[in-house]
């Protein structure tokens, strides 16, 4: 038990990349409600205001207790620096548990630093697999799951993936905390959503929302050129396109900008949700946007050869188009939301964060901070 300050169990949450801020928002609130003390460690993986600060402000996240300021580097250097810096914090704080999200380098660094100090690790979004070892995220999630003590798996498929790797102890089937976030913040983004669409010069159901940021797409010239051509064809087909550009892409999409293809800087969470709500189709390689499109009942074309969210493909709301321009353009043109919709409770009912907090409280036992 954290001897440094109080008799109450302390949860240290290690995060650093944009999607982790969204996932943490409902969980931070639920931990507080469950009477658990939490401190955030921001690794600094995402450091631009538009990638970090605006999310903390809009989502009401607590200020990080420490910001490591690691920033961008090669994978080994970035993860190594985080590992060393997170270890120092954990040695100082003596938390009772370390909480990590998803599959970024920040996730792996937090999990590894913690496991080596024999501090239990809880992993939210455990068990996801693409079976593509070329993705840095696949390596991060496999390694994180193998050192985690508590594994919060969002889907039945994720539970089965873990079982196949011999991990059954500590696995809890939950739902998806991103659904919690959408439901919790709906009243903040929905009322003004039509205005957001108009502000971008778009009309409801008249545009594709495009996001591309995966290294396997942006850093492979053949795939990158295929994707650019696919998006260009969408515009040429007469469908308006809005593409908020991730910093990894930078200026490289600029040549596509035209009357029908609009590029924008990264968007806030609320504006993203507003634009998702009214899109005709989403074209993305993001895991989070694949799910969020589905939460809003919008079909998705995934610009990858595989996805971790296979149940969306099975439900017919998501099509894998790879980096092939003809497939991207065709899938986007034909995309439609199936009459059957999504199976019920695919990602829970929006109360996943509360369930996770209760599990953590039971695991930590003893006194709580209320
Ligand atoms: C990371 C995650 C990815 C996640 C994504 C969400 C890993 C291996 N990848 O990818 O799983 O889906 O975050 O966005 O952890 N940059 C900036 N400003 C920033 C952050 C990054 O300009 O605030 C630029 C830098 O040039 C950097 C590049 O973007 O080199 C890539 O950033 P990095 O954090 O390494 O990976 P992401 O592509 O963001």
C-alpha cells in the first residue's frame, strides 16, 4: 500500500496519446466516484496543444500530477525514455496499481516499468489483436497483456484472443469505454453539431470524414499513394471530403486540397463527434473512429488489411478496403448502414467505466479515499 502519503490505495495512470485522453475521461470520473485516489502521468507522447491540452480541457480530465515531456523519437528511444522516467515516478509514488490504456508506446512503457517493480498493471482495452506484427501497436498490446494482472477486454473476441495466448486469469469482459465517452458527452456536442458541419462548409450526410495516421499507411510509399488516390477519387466522384490531418501526415496531403477535398488541422473531440454524427461515410485507419462511426450509426471504410474490431465487419457496418484506390472509392460510394444495425450490447451499454472502477476497488480492497 502506498506508504508515501495516505492509507488509501493509489492508482497511477500512465497515458500520453490523444485516444487515451478520451478513454480516460469516463474512467477518471468513475474511479473518483468509487473512492479511489488516482494520479495521472502524462508521458508527453502527444505534446501539441491540439493533440493534448484541448482534450484535457474539454473532457474535464484532472491535471496530470507529472508531465514527463518525452515527445517524439524513434520507437526504441521514445519507449526507453518513457520507461526510465515512469519508473522514477513509480519509485517516488509507490502506487498500488498502474492503469494503462490501449496500445501506444506510452502503454507499453507504463506497463513494463510497473511490472518490473512488481506493481500490478491493469490494462483497459486488453486482448485486441490485428495479428499484424508490422504494427508497433500489435507489439505494444501483446507485451502489455502478458505483464498485466487485470485485463479489461472490451469484446468477446478480445477475451478469446487472450485465451489463445494462455491468458485467462484476471481477464474481465467489459464493454468499451469510448462508448461511455460518446454517451456521456453527447449533450455537449450534439446540440451544436449541425453548426459544426456548416462551419466546415458541409451538409449533413453529404460528406466523407477521412482520417489517416497509422505508420503502416503513412510510412509505406505504395500504400500512402494508394490512399491518396482513393481519397482523390472520392472527391472526383462528387462526394465532399473533410480530412483533419494528423501531425504524422503533416503537409503530405496538401496536394489533394481542392473545392471538394478540405484539409483541416486536428479537431477537438466534440467537433470530431459532431462531424461523425452527420457524415455519410467515415474513411479511416483509426481504431477509435471505426467504433465511434458505429456508435453514431455511420458506415465506415477502414483503410487497412485487417482490423481488431472484427465484429463491426461481421455486422456489415465496416468494410476493409486496404490501401487500394479502387476499393476505397467503391466501398465509400456503396457504404450503407444495414437495416439490422449492430447486435445489442456489442460494446456494453455505456457503463463500462463504472464496472471497471468497481473491479479495481474490489482488487485493491481496503480503505478508499472517500
Ligand atoms: C500514436 C500511437 C498510435 C495511436 C496514435 C493516436 C504508438 C506506436 N502509436 O501514433 O497507436 O493511434 O498515437 O494519434 O504509440 N507529432 C506532433 N505532435 C504531437 C505528436 C506527434 O507533431 O503532439 C508528430 C511527430 O512528428 C511524431 C509523429 O507525429 O514524430 C508521430 O507521433 P507518435 O506519437 O510517434 O505516433 P502517432 O503517429 O501519433
